[in-house]
C-alpha cells in the first residue's frame, strides 16, 4: 500500500512538472495599448496623484515602469505620424521618412513586426488610431474601426477659452462631434472592440497580439461631464514653467499658424491653461476607465498570467508648459512618454531609469515572442534592463523637429539647438528637471556644452539627419 502511494505521489509530481513545463513553453500573448499625446508623468502613480488613473496605476504596481522613454522626433507637424511610422517599421526617424513611401510594399511583403508574429502562429488584432502609410488590413489579421490621426475639430475648438464666460465649446457637447462622432465616444468603442476580440481569443488555443491605439487624449479633448467635473478648474495647478509666450516660438515653428498652438489664445492666460489641463486630465481619466474594462475582459479569459501588457504613448504634450500647447518641441513634457510593462517574469512596482526610446516596444515584443528582430530595426528590447543591471543601449538620446529644432540628452544634461536662430539651450536636469534655467552661457557649463555638441553631431550622423551635423549648419 505504501509503495502504491509512493508511485501515486511520484506520478502526480511528474504530471504537475510536465504541466508546468507545458505552461512555460506556451507562447505569451500581447496587449499593446498606445495612447496619443500623453505626457510621461500624467498617471496618478507616477507623480501626479491629482490625476485619477486607477487602472494605469494598477499596471504601474503590477509591472515595471521605464521612466525615461523618448520619441526620436518628427519630420512634420503631425509628430504622431513619425512616431507611429518608427513603431511599426523599426526604422530611425529620417530613415522612416525616406521609406514611408514604400510602406505598403513592405506590408505586402510581410515585413512588419505584427506580420512576423502572425508567421509564428499569432493571431493579430488592431483597432483605433492608425495614421501609417500602409493599410492596417494588410498588416493585421483582424481590424475594426480604423481611426484617422485625430477626431474632427471645429472652429469653436480653437483659440479658447478667452475668458470664464467663454463656454461655447464644452467637452461633453456631442454636437461638435469629434470623439462623439458616430454616437459613442471613440475610447468606449475601442474598449468594446477589444472586449469582443478577447471573448473570442479566450476560446482559442492560438496566442494573440492586440494593437489597441486610443486617439485619446489628443484634442479635441472630449469626455463625459462626470469626468470633467472630477477636476474643478480652480484646483488645477499651473505648470512651474508657465509663461505668457515662449520667446522663440515663431522661429522654431510654433507660431499661431501651427494647429496645436492655436488651440489656446495668445498670449497664454492662467485660466485658458487651467481649462485645457482640466480637459486633458478628464479625457485621460475617461480613457483609463476604458483600459479597466479591457483588463477585466482579459481576466475573464483566464489568460492574464500568460499575457504581456505594454502601455505607452506616441509622445507627450506641453498643455501650457513653457507657454506652449502642442508636442512640436524638445522639452521633456513633449518628447517623453509613459512606458509600462506588465507580464510573466516582469518585476512588480519597479522603475527603470535608463534612457530608452518608446519604439523599443516593437523590439521587446519580438524578443518576448522569440522572434529575431529584422536587421533594419534600430530599436532594442527592454528585457536586458530587467534581467540584468545594464546601462542604456543609448548613451545619448536624439530628437528633432523639421529643420527647426534638434536635441540631445544624457542622463543629466540636455542640449537643444535652434538652427534658424543659431541658438543653443543647455539644461542641468539633475538640478533643473523642469528645464527652467538655460545654462548655455554659464562659464561653469562650457565643458558640458562642448561635449553635448559633439554628441549631437554624432547622433545626427547616425540617423542620417538631412541637416548634416551641427558643425555644418
């Protein structure tokens, strides 16, 4: 009898071990959540407790945060176009611009990373904002509600509010369409779409990858009234860098002729900035509620434990910082985005401060799926930072805007260069994280300035900057 029990125990032990092996060998699933215009710190758990984001807070606590994730820049005013082109192709900013005309041919040839996942047995899904010069249907197997770069704006949505009495445009007023076009807020439609696919995926044995691209919190920043009411205007703090007018705006492409900057009146008033921030926080909280629905649906499938959830944005947004409203600038509030990673083996509640690019997401998904990244992918997996205490794969971070702005930054210092003005700005980010004090003329920082100018030239060469290097300008 004892021998039989011993054999039974061994059988159960071996069976359990085999099942554990099978589970570990199972390909992981991926849910990639991509927001639009979300600044790196506008998450309650990341230093903005006044912003109500319980579901993003949950991801921060359940996974790891990469606190210094950057967009490499843009060749046009719609910064999201360049960011998303780099995300889907793995190409650096200026190479992506050169190859963008060939994206449809590349898609037809199956060269994009979602297609590589499909070849490895993944079922792929996409809904939401696309804004890439190739048909989403040619890259993903399942596609619904492909959205344009932004919901429609209206004349009433610009140059506002001029005063407290200016209440013509309201975020919950569906007559202005925008996110309300079609009858239901686009963020809610996306959540419904995702839940529908997850219901099917929960019954399938195939691994899946979901590309969920919110248009929020891009303008027009619309949300139901109950979300706007969470943020009384008088409770909104002005940014420490608030100013009436950014002094170099016209020479660096940020005049009232730029659509994003025309959203609020010139000069910037405290009330107009607070009102725009209120609406920004409200649409983020509303999007967060939709993310909660997606996470709940994932839980219901029983596949949460084998699913990686990645959240980032295509770039940040000024919303009143430095007297600016848009993302077409080189300050951290605009080039830096949140980046969260949750899933099997990912440390909980941990923060990594190495400088990375947000487009590292694509290389990370391929790495976790066991797919060798294409040679054309210049971005790198985030996993080495988690597995080892390693320095950044990027000794410095480069960014650009048209031929009007260039930036390079290290862990401590940032240099911004305005070519048309031959103007250099230098910030000591350790002492001045809000980028308030230009040190470019400070004798104590001339050595640092020279080093950063060299780094910028090296980066320009590496990414085939059409301006050439700073020394040639």
